[in-house]
């Protein structure tokens, strides 16, 4: 074999190996899939490139999802969780690692820069609670297996003329923690935590109805198919009717039916998956 042919074969082998590595890295970096995108929804990646988001697009680790006023999006995470991003919001997917098992290496870290989200956690954080967190400018939110809502009111925003600027966290199901430099509080269903700065102690307050709605008591478990929630289930009615959520306002009271079950075949796992909102 001539030196030229050897070099060509070597370059081909190197290229194929590189493509395999890049393909694996790209798959590993996928955090979730866009199920719904209403209005102007964009993604900005780590390189600063921005593009419009459509249904079935993927969201990668390090991406920032940006919704305009009147826009919203729902993302199904690769660990089975759901995230609804409310109008006029920015959420960064800081780090997402999930191999399909809870082996301690999994993690799901977010930064809510402004606006609001509702999240229903998936498998990440079930065993290792510290592997799931949401950072905001004024606090860090942890979970205990949860359906919860977090909202960041930034100074100078339209909503800041109505409510104090800071981070608000409300629990629908389960429990969250809210932590600052001064300490941590636990938040239970239909409770709301608030903190205005990292140097302040978070406080439990009455649910602020300018931001959240009080969640009705869970209805009896739906009968029939006990499999996973259907792929096009709507987690939050902000997706169904964006006219109910102008700007940063949270839409009206949803009717929720928590569904428990496995991922098919009728097997029960005990995992609470996304409630269907009617």
C-alpha cells in the first residue's frame, strides 16, 4: 500500500470515528422535544445563534428558550418530565444528562431568567434530589417530586408595577424548597414562597393571584387506560388558549386530573405524570 493510499484510508477512518462521536454527543445533549409552540418562540444556543421553534423541534443542553408576549411552549423532557414556558419568559437549559437510568450521573439544571414556567418533574431527581434544580436571580428551587410553578418578576417589568420584583414559587403537587444565602424554606401544595434577593430569607406568603391560581383539589384518578399520558396532552391551559395569558399573566383556573401509571403495557410504576388539562 502506497503512503498516499494509507493516508486516505486513515483519514476516512478518522472521519467516520469523528462522526460517530459527534452523533453520540449530539444525542446526549438533547434535553427535550417541543410538543407545542404558540406564537413567537425562539431558541438561542451556546454559540449565540437564534432560530424560531416549531412543534417536534428538539431543545439541547445549553439552549435558552425565549417566548414573546402572548407566546408559550410545552416541552417534554427526555426523562419523562414536562415544562410549560409562559409568555414573555426566558429559560436556559443549563445542563441535562440522562442515560435512561438513575445512576447518580443524571442531572437537570435550569436557569429561569425572567417570566414563568410550570414543571412536572420526570425521573431525574426521584432518587437524587440534588440532581434537579432551577436557579433564578434571587434563589434556587429544589424539588421533592413535584408539579410546581416558578415565576421571576424582574425590576422595571410591567408586572413589577403590580407585585414586588423577585422569585415566586408555588406547588401544585409534591413539595419544593426555596434557598438563598440566608436559608431554605419548604413549600407544600397550594403554598407560595417568595424572595426578593439572595441576601434575604425566603418567606411563605398567601398565593399571589396576580401571578398564580389556586389549584383545585385533585379529582379521582381517571379510569380506563392506565398507561402514560398521551404525547399531545396539554399540561397547562396557557398552551390551549394563549389569549387567556396576556403578557406575564397566568391563565385561569385549570381542571386537573393527575394520572398515575407506567409507560405502557399496563405496568404501574407509581410515577405521577403530566395531568391532562381540559
